[in-house]
C-alpha cells in the first residue's frame, strides 16, 4: 500500500473502504496490515479520528486471495439444509473479521425466476419461503448476535432486480405492487424481522418507471416505513451515478446524489464519485437539506459503534494460514458441495463401478479448476480487472485460471477422479470450448471415448464477470443452451453407444432436454467451489449418495420463461389446448426434483384436526422410510394450496421442508408445526389477510412428485386481517 497516497486521500476522513483484499494481490497477512494502516491514519491523523468500515464481497466465500471457496448460492440452496448457510458464513465471518473487514456484500435475497439473468446463480432459487430460510441463516452466521464479533450482512438487491425485461441485468422491471409485496419482498422481510439484517443495498433498475435508487417509495416508505428496517442503506456500485449515465434522469452527478439521499441511500459505494465536495456545496446553497445528511451520518456511526470500531479499530496481525484454508475449512466446503449435488436423471449407470478399467473424461470443464469458482470469486474478479486493463494492471503477471491455486488448492474434476479411484485408468480430451462453434477437436475426443468402458462428459458454463464468461453478473443468456461446440461434442459421444454420464458445471438451469434424452445419467453440480471436484467424484462412484433437490425449475426451452412451480391457476397452460404449438408447457425438471441411489416410501399422513383458526398452528405429520438398499438423504417437502381465494392463489406453495438421512429400512416420523398465518396474502386493497376456506395439503419428494394428500379448513370470518407474515415452519423428526 502506498502510505503517502493513503494519507493524502484519507486526510478528510472516510466512511467506508472498498475491497482491500478483493482489488489487490495481497495475502491475508498483508490485508490485515493494510487495514490497520488505514485505520491508524484515520484514528490518529484526521480531525475527528473516526475509523472506517471496510467491506468485501462474500457471496460464495470471502473474496480475497487465500479465502475458502464455497459453492455458489444456487447450489447451496439445493442442499435444502439452511444450517449449511450458517456454517459457511460463520467461517466467512471469522476470516473477514480477523483481517479487519466489517461488512460483507451478501446475501442476494432476490427471487430467481428468470435464468436468462446471469446473476441467477447468486440467488437461493425461485421460492420465497426457501430463500427466506437460507437468507436468515446466512445472515445469522455472518453477523452473530453481537456485531462486535460479527460482519454486517448486506441484503440485496432491494428490490425487484431479478425480474428484469429480457433477463438483462439492470433492465426495467415490469412488476405490479401486489407481486412485489407478496413474492419479491418476502425474503427481505424475513431477513429484517428474523435475522436483524444490518445493511441493505438498493437494486439498479426502475420498477414501473421509478428508478429504485431515486425513489423514496421503495427505500423509505416501504423499507423503513412498512418493514421497520433500522439499519444502514448502501448504494450498489455506481448506482447513484447511473441515475445520470444509465437512466438519464439527472443532468449531473450532484443532482443524482441529492435524489439518492432523499430516496434513502446513506452510503455511496464503491467510491465517493457523487458524495463529494459538490454535495457539500449543495448543502450550503440550500439544494439539499442538512437533516438528511445528519440522519445518514448518524446511521453510519451507529453501525461503527455496534461493530466496536471505536473501542478496537485494529486487528492482530498474523499468518492466518489455518484460518483461511485449514483442514476444517476444506471439510466444510466439501460437505456443502456434496450436499448440493442434484441427480437429474439416472437409468442405472450411476453409481459407477470402481471396477471399470477405463473411463474417458471429456469436455471443456473436465480439467479446469476455474470452472468450479463463482462470479464473485477472487479469480473471477482478477479476470475482470485484466479484461478491463489488459496492460498496466496489478494482475498482469497472473494467470487467472490458476490464481486461486497459489493459496487455495482447487483440484479439477479429472484430477479428483484420478485421486479418488486410482485403480481405474482415466483418459482425457477437452473436445470443445465453452462458448464456441468450433468443432475441430471433437474427433480426438471421440477417439479417446472409443477406448473407454464409460464416459464422463463434463459440460456447462464459466461463471464470472469478464467477456469470456457465460454466466454471472452481466453475462445474461438469450437461449439457455450449451454452446454449439459442446452440443456437437455430446452428440458425437452419444453416437458411440458407450455408457455416458453428463456432469453439468454451471450457474443456471439450462435447456438440456436433448442431453437428458440421450445420456444414461445427468448430474447437476452447479458451481461447487474448491472441493467441487472431490464432491463430484464421490457422487459418481457412490461414496456420496446425492440428496440435493432443485431450488429452481428447469425449462424445456427458453420460450417457457418465466416458468416456476407456484404459478397461479391460469398459469402454465394455453387455455383449452394447454400446450404450446411446438412444446409442452411442463418443465423439464420441476422445483424440488432430485433423485437418489435409494428409494423412499411415504405413509401415514396425519392432520391434527379438520378445522383451525387464523393465528393458530396445525400439526401435519407423516412417516418416511428408506425402502432401498443403501443409506441416503431425502428432502420431505410440504406444500399447501388455498383452493378458493378472493384473488387467484398459487396452485401450491412450499411451506415446510426437512432433509433426512436414513439407513436402509430406517423409518422416521416427520411433524410440521404449520402456522396458519403462512397462508396470508395481500387482498385487493393490499391489506394482509388470512381467508377462511379449504386448504389442500401435499407432501412429497418434489413439487410434482406428491406422495400424500389431505386437507384442513381455516375457520372464522371470510377475511381476517393480520399484522405480520410468518416466515418459518418448525419441523420435528421423531
């Protein structure tokens, strides 16, 4: 760090410091040293002596060289074990806080219903209830009960960011107030009311013509007024300047700053491009009310006090090797990756026999460690910096495909397979690139496959922020298809008649009907992090029995989008003909889908009583047995349906779930303690109500694989107002 430059820059004081680690090549020890030097300048050499909050990205791990690389959010959510989010962020918290980092720019609480959007991988999927469970645990693990020991979580993006026109990042959002409140607001409410979320980040787009960053309706009236949020509101990167440069609603940056402060934004990130000397002049000439600035400063200072920065602005400098990537950290990354695996299809090929003599491992993601890392991994940001600054970048001499390996070992899928099963001969060919029409290398891959007893075909995407990436922020897709080269490679391999398992390493649901039709098995691995190769190897050979379930629907083709399980009664059909002219309206794979190497039997549905009132709880139970020959995990899913409502209600809604581990023949009783107010919705006047009437009960292995059905009735007045929604359903395993 250039100490003289820092002293000059920090002389007036500063509220936040951006990415000491993420935008540098510093080791953890150097990051801690730099953080201390920044704080020392601020505390000892500025007029007010106020320390700064240092923030960093932490979507799938702390984003600096050497930190643990966890699975991306979409894979984490497929575990259907929210406690894994807590385990992950508890580690992120320890790593960040030890280095002097106080705020993490996560979790993404957007409801992900358009997989064309590149950032879909950062979401917990399509269901508001599921997102809420993971979001709350993510925040609790990061913040703890006392911010003096925690890292502030940042809920994003408030609000509506994920449902933009055409799936394009930052495009306008055509959404009405009821959909916004009922669906997209729900995870943010849970984060505020159940996890005491410390900071919130605005979304980029406009909603029905109002740009969120410039609109008090969203950031003040809704967020603070209705939801009672009392934390800090920070801008998404460049969101304020984009009022001028992107949305064209201001003539200059000072006007943009004034609009954003009036809307409710209190901290500009990542720089003070608009919150600068020009803003001071605006206060002095009366263009901006001083009380708004005072309010923003007070909230920022409050968080600094809660973080304990005034008592202890410095951290202990050390080596940090074990804290960053010790054996316990790798064990956690591996466990989360293994539980995120989703077996989409299997005709009996999996698990692979360890006695196979030769296995061909083919495809662009087969021997590439970089493909296992997410769009906000350190390597991905290095790529972006090198793309934006090809000459003169601090990263110029680094190879981004292997950069993380300098501090964190990331075995490729090929190397993990070889290590896991050394008795089998593995032969390899790349065969095609991720994003190309070039088919010139397919013949060599076919030759390699011809030597093998079975083929592991590793296809998918590259998550990141640079131009060569195929998913991640600003890497939006118009078709959800694999590249021409990948599909031609797959067809050529299938034509050999060999047993083929397709492994997908990707950040979004893909339109893969052709692969499903022709492959013997398809395993969805998502973007599984540093131990993803091991998780895939163990799953393919049966040491890990896949138990993950889809947190998002797989479309047959991009023309179905948006397609999600909890649609309204008139959704997912074309009046009397039901289907499209050239395609079924049913998804390729539904929400909650995921196969196992064993089978599970459901029985003995019991609904505690036939009638129940608003505000009460009803117990719904069943028995689940492992009816197969190997141990495995099953996610038991509870769906409810308000059959007749004053407004159309979804055909079913997830209201409870639990992941079980069962030995062969083992049986357990599952009891859902269902708050009736989980069925609340917004009426015509946007008042929150529970309505009397019949509620259908569905329990099953996916949103479509329903094993048990029943019903109960909500009694009372036809419309019963309630003050606040419920956000969870306790589950007992007996």
